[in-house]
C-alpha cells in the first residue's frame, strides 16, 4: 500500500468522478483506477461501487476512506514536525471561518505571519456545519466559529473575542435617539441578512423569536460584502458584528446603531479537533498571544 494510493482515494471522494480525481492527482484515469483496484486486492474488500460512473463507496470503502484521511493527516503532521526541526516552521495552515468572523481574521493572520513568515495561511469562508465536517475529515487544521452557541462536537476551544451586534442602515430611522436601537424597533426596518444556513442568522432569528417579532427580511445572502452592498443602496438595513464595521467602515450615508434590549454577545474562538498529535502549524497558531479588537 502506497501513500499516493490513499491520496487517490481521498481525491475521488472530493471529486465524485474518476476523471476529475485523476486530473487533481496529476495521473491518468486508468492509473488512478488501477491503484484503487490494487487497494481492494491488498485489503481484500470492495471499496468502490462498480458501474459506468462513480457511484459511491461501499460500506467497507467508507471505513477505508476514514482511515486514509487519518493516515494522510498523520503523515502531513509528521512532515511538518520534521521540517520545523531542520528548517523552521513552514507549510500551509488551513482555517475554516464563519462569515461574521472574517473581519477579525486579518488581525490574527498578521500576528501569526510576523512570527512564522514561511507559513502560508489558507482561509475558507464556511458555515459552522462545514467547519465541523472539515475538522472531522482532516480537511481543516482549525476553525474560527461560535463557542457558546451551537458548539461543535469533539473539539478543543480557545476563546478570542466577543461578537456584539449592530444595525447597519442606509435608511433614516424616525424617533431613534443616540447610537442604540432596540431589536424590536430594528425588526420593523426592511432587512437583508445572511442565509439561514449561517449560525449568525440563526442567532438573530432566535432573538427575534424570543421577542415575539416578525422581522421584514427581504434579502438573504451568503456574503457579508453582499449585505454591505444592499445597505449602500439605501433601501435596506442589516445586522452585523462590530468588527465588520471597524474593518469596512460605514457605507456612504449609512449609520450604525448598537442593538439593545437585549444586549447580546457571543464568544468567538478557535476550535481544533480532539486528536493527538496536534498539527505543528495549528499548535503554533494557538500558542501565540492573539489580540482581536472588540
């Protein structure tokens, strides 16, 4: 059994297609198919459902796939550690980030890069469910997500900062004084919010439900930038973390109000799968002192 054969198997799971998996691995399709057949012979189990096209993995194949991911992850971590002993830390650190935390990640990346300039950081905007799957499948080293709301399973958590919520609006709001607004009043403005598969949206929905409000949600998007663009148009308001406003600034003619009654905050932080040994790259990120403006 060769490590590259396990790579072929994991690539096939990602691509769900023999040709695309072969192209990803830079081999011919017959070579990839032959390698997987060789695995089946060596392990004496069927791995792939047979057919004209890729139809999925057998039950035995799913077990082999899970072990393949772990073996490849262990090899990668071993190489990272050996490399760091002779040349210093290098490689690629893979981080899944929920959309509302993307504005904060720049502060974190800059601190990490100062100490470890030879490490490349790969950031992926993901839902919390996708981060869970990425950690489980050895496709992510770390996640940056909510720690105290719908917490992920089988992870170790490292708190970083508190997410607080603001109404960002391009519309004049009557009878609102100062820089705060109640959630109940905000529910009466035409809203554009993140789509329902995002944890931030589920938090917002739960607050409105507890208050007995039926907000006017007219636009949904899976991008914070899209929300800002709709506010810029002047027709909608949105609800965003303070970090987003600090980073992007206020759109022209827009105003930000801190949401109160209730005054809600949620803890954001890193999550890492509970497995040993820890990736040297992930451990390096967790070992530095991180400061995120609140």
